[in-house]
C-alpha cells in the first residue's frame, strides 16, 4: 500500500535535499518565496510555502484567529497507519503559531497502540527502514491542515499498526479501524484517507470481491450521513503491479483504491500560485552539485492562478484516470462522455503542490526528521482540507436542521447542482518558456542522463474545461461550496 504523503511517495529524499539546499539565506536581490516561522526561521528564495491564512484566503475563507468557529460541533476522522507520538502537541504549537483557537485532537488506536520507540515501527522488509517516521509526517500533515480549515472541529487521528506500506496487513487494518470509527463517532462525521493501493497490485482476480467487502464499511457510514474522502495519489497516471513489493510500474495508466470506490469522494491535486507566477526557462531542475537550477525554479512576483498539479522535478503529480475494477456509477452518467463505462477519478481537487506546499510543524522521531517546520505537499494535503471544508458545510447544514451531507458524489454530479458557483474549473496553464511549464495533464515525466526531464512513456489524462480525470469538477470555492451543500436536501 502506498502512502500519498508529504512530498509524495518515493520522493522524500529528493525533496529533503530540495528543501534544504540553499534555503537558509536570501540575497538582497532575491525576493523571499518561503519564510518558515520560529524557531526554524529558514528562508527560501525559490521554493514557495503557505500558512493557514494564505490557503484560507485563496479558497475564500475568513482569517484564522482565536475566535474562528469553523467546524464547531463536527467530527473529522483522519486515518493513518501508525499515527504520530507527537500529533496533539505539534498541533497545539501549530495553532499557537498561527493564532487559532486551541485544537481538539484525539489519537485513537482501536487495534492496539504502537510503542513509538522506533521510527521503523519495530518492523523491516515491507515496513521499510523509516516507515513509522513517514507515517508520522502524514499524520501531522492531516491533523494540522484539517485544523487549519476547520479549527473548532473535533479532530480524531485514527491510527493502526503496523507501519506497513504494501497492503498485506496495512489496508485490512485501516479498514477495520474505519469500521470501528463509523460505529463510534456521531452521524455526519467526515473521514479523510491519505493512502491507497494500486488496483492492479492488490489481489488479482479476487479484487472485486475484496473491494466489495471493504466497501461495506463505507456504505454503513453513508447510511448515517458520514462522508468519505480519499487522496487520488501522487504518481500521476502511473500504477504498480503486485510484483516486487509494488515497485514494478505497469505500462498503461492506472489508479488506486480506496479513492476509486464509488462510495468515496476522490480528491485530486492542483498547484496554487498565489502572489507569485512560475517562470521556467529550462527543463533541468537541478545543477550537477544537487542545488536547484535557477532557470527551472525562476518565478515572478505577483499573480494568482491554479493549475493541475504536475511537478516534473519530482516527478510527482495528481493521480487520476479510469478504474479497472468499478464500472461507471449512476452518479457519473452526466460525465459519461469523459469516463465511458468506468468509474472515473478524481471527483474534485485542492492544492497539492510542493512548490507552493503547506507548513507543518514536526517533532516526531527527531533522530531522523529533526524538529522543524516542513513544507509538505501531495494529495494527502488535499484530502484532509477538503474534508474539513465539508465539515464546515455540515456545520451550516446542522444550523438549518439538516443531517450531514453523506454521499457527496450524488450531490456534486446531480443535474441541479450549481457547479459553476461551487467549483473553480481547472484548465490548462502555461508558465514560462520551458516544456515543464505546460501544465495540461497528469503524465509523469522522467529524467535523462543529462539531468533534464521529459514526458514519460505512460500517457496521462488531459485537464480540460468542465469535468476531467485530473481535477474532477475543480477546486471548491468555499462560500459557494458551503452554500451549495447547505441547500442540498
């Protein structure tokens, strides 16, 4: 099972170098792209980052302050393998730094609490050498950015053993925990899942039966007006086979579960450029010494845009495409011209970029990750934020005497739903003069021997006007989204 997490699966080492190289000082001639808060205080002149108020303003929410009531009375359940030993403490520091109300965060372990003595999760092999550390980063991202959008919600970090990444034990354990949470938390709870396994990697010919069994959990939740969100993935149209611990890439577009489940709303990724505009003139992201290439990372102050997430330096980008397991659900009949006879994903999208990532405070496993403000991206940043925005909509619905929205897909695909006022349609954008700046699909790129990047062999799906297989209906406009869901039956 793949985590869709901070800086994307498989890219953590590259991203760590990206974030630290040349980021401790800025010359007078270079405008600041990212200023990390105290006690970190590092500055980058090439890599951009966002605070809660940056993201809230871009999507149309009011400023975060001690009196913010967004999410009051609602429960958000964030599902992660292993969890984090410092989730609540780090969330409290995050809230203090950005001036929000005290967070209400619980960590629960229905299948047993890990010891947190080792960043490996006491495992090896499929659990990986630093798997628990990676999951702790995921948990911190989920908790802090669900809080950033809905700071008065009750946030539950639902954690499971082991710190496992291949789906052999991890996915069944996660689904058992979700089933427990559906039975435990109030009607109308909102769930966010930042993990997935390639459909073709799970279990061969029995995949439909196994997914159907898992889907019963989602159906039980929908029956009590719960809503489920899942990240669409960070590998574009690429998928992996079951062979070699899911390291063998298949030669055709592929998608992942659980975001393909028709009972789950799939969240894809965009790149928000707010107050800056990327201006690449080269397709070489890094210099021979590993530092960032100025021509690739060049930007111009000013501007506001939102494009499909596809960062060729990673390469990382939004998952999306057509399910090989599920046929087209009835709610997608309105977009049959795009999805054909298959379940198409994602359903909507939100900022997921690393260049334009979100700030996360972390103190877990300091022997590996240190104690610092990290810049995180991935569709695992998108899903908890959209879940939190939906919790605000449920708060509004409760005021109107209505139950939680429940099956969101049936609402946003319905003929009477005002998509134009609810979503910002994401279309193709061109930045600078390099090929990397043409953001028009979710095709993953590859590195050549000379350090340049070029489109890979597996095609992606185009980003078009209206619904598409990279950003769905687009990104929510907070005011219109909340109003639209409040007005729905």
